[in-house]
């Protein structure tokens, strides 16, 4: 996974201050030693013009975040000139060094920037302090993902599945806060692409996927139709250069065409391309965020049951789940989709994936809200080992059992009926991302 790139700009008062220079060198070296950041070091700056030149050079090098290291008492106008020259995420860092008075200079700069209502991260801590370095790394990761989002293009294919008012999204707010570009395509574009796919390509895709899983229990017709959707989606992604997509599925694909998009979404996620369904654009954006933060395949799901005493939640969707989420490929079975009615007079068709998501530390999150009131719900959790239980319809779907700090509180604060879970602990990074984008969190 690509490391966040940071521009390290030391701010000093006078050039002859050797103690301040040494403190800056030490701070920069500690950041490089973590091997969690790609550090671009700029020579110490002393004047407003030098600071403006320095931040422009960082922008030219496409850094994700700038660190203004306050090495001593400074003139705050030097920092102010820089941050007003180029608009990009930044951190102001000072430490408790009695020889240089770095902390005093940093506090003076921070309070001045606050008076100007600037958005930034203030960090106070010694260069060798692990907590301080992790604060910087966390902010840098969040800034890298935000930059990715501002350059991302998401395909919105179809519309919102009927009755799902909680999937209604605000394109203007998404563009304003996260910068994502959403391109709408009609659902028919999938059918159009499917008609162009050679049968040999379909057979090759089926064979490759079948060799990656433990068993195949779906009928030939359902396999062919489902894999045509997968290949058609890949073509649309390549054609429009999407970074993530959302497909409607119900009832157009799942019932009228006769095959849901589950296998297509699942394989695309393993290909590194987040794919959400049922018209929920917020889910697609959340999947992209979590993929970028962790490098791991995100699991899009609903919450089907809650045990408030054990603080656990049973997670599944109606058939999608990247095969690599299983502990072992042999545990994955391709099955024929559960024949549930979607629209009066018809039933779903296609292929679903049956397995338990592997255990491990995880983060669950979702975006939601309309009329520019976008909010993100976040919680750390632990995906538990599979256990015997009555799964009802979910017995043929990808599923997980997750333990969270307060399941009752989480379910009462839900922003929608779909969520995204990913292996890894990135609650702090998500919080920093939302802070950068002015998005409230619950």
C-alpha cells in the first residue's frame, strides 16, 4: 500500500540558532525512521516568502499533508503566509524543549491560526515520543485518502432500489466535502456490454473463479448469467476509469434479467475495485475509503441480528462477499441465489457466495445523511470465529459475527441499513478524515 507523503517544513526565527536546527533534524529523522511515511524535507525557513516558496514546492511534489515544525519561538505570520498561499491539509508540530522554546512558539502559531478559523491538526510532543509520531502518521493517512477521494470517479449504475429512502444521497454534499466525482449510467449499460462478451470469456471466468473456491453448487444458467454481469462491469470500469462502482441490481438484474450482481461485486472487490449495490452510493464511498486506508477488501453488509447482552451483531447481505475474506478458499461455496420474491410476480436468480468471514480486529463504518448533513458512523470491533446458529435465509450468504463496544448504542444510531466492515483498526484515521472533510461522526 502506498505510503502517505508528507512535506516537512522547519520554521525558525534566526539562522544562527543551532539548537533549533538540530531539533528539526531530529524530528524529521524520527518520522523517516517509522517507515510509515514518505518524507520530503524542506530546508529551514525564516521569512514569509521562504515559507510560501516551501509550501509551493511541497504542492508541486504532490504531498498529502504538510508538517510545519516549529523549532523555536517564531513570528506566526511566517506560518500564516504559508497556509494561506496553498490550500492543503497541514499539521503544526511543537515539542517541549527548554533550550529552543519550541512549545511556546507552536502554541503562539496555533492560537493565531485558530483565530483565523483555519482547519489543521496541532501536535505537541517530543520527536522520540511514539504517540506523537502515531498522531502524525494517522493524520497523514487520512489526508492521503482524502486526496484520493478528491480525484476519484465513482460509477453510479442504475438508481436506488425501491423503498430504500435511507440510500438517498446528496451529490453536491459529497462533492463539496469529499470531492468525489459521481458518473451516472443507466442499468441497461450492463446488459448492452453483456451482449458483446464472447462465450469463451465467460467460460474462462467461470473456470478461474471455480478453481478459487471450495465447491460450486449453482446451476449452469445462473453461473453464465452472473459471470456475464461480472465481465460487463469490468468493461464499464475500464471504459470510464472508475475507482469504485455502485449497481442497483433489484429488480432489474436479479429478477427481470434473472441473475443478481453478487458474484460480480464479490470478484471486483477482490480485484481491488469496491463495488456496492442496491443504489447505495454512500456504501460505495465508504468501501473506497476503507480499502484505501487498509489495503484490505471491504465487506458490504446489513445487520441481521443484534445480541445486546453479548454486544455482538450478525452481518450479512444478500449474496456478495469477496472470496478472500474467508479464512480459507476451500470454505467458500458458490450457490444458487435464494429464490426470494423481489417484485410481485418474480423471484431472484443468480449466484451467491456462502462462507464465514475470517476472524480478526476490524472497523465498521458507514456514511449517511441528506441535504449536506453527511455524517459517518464508526466503531472498532472484533470479527469472531464462526459458531453454530440458526441463520435462516442467510445460510447461503457471506456472513460475519462481530463484537463491538456497545451493539445496542450502535444499532440505535444507525444512519442506514447497510454498512461496511474491514479488517484492521482504522477508527482514528476515519475520525481524522472526517475532521479534514468537516463531516460529523457518531
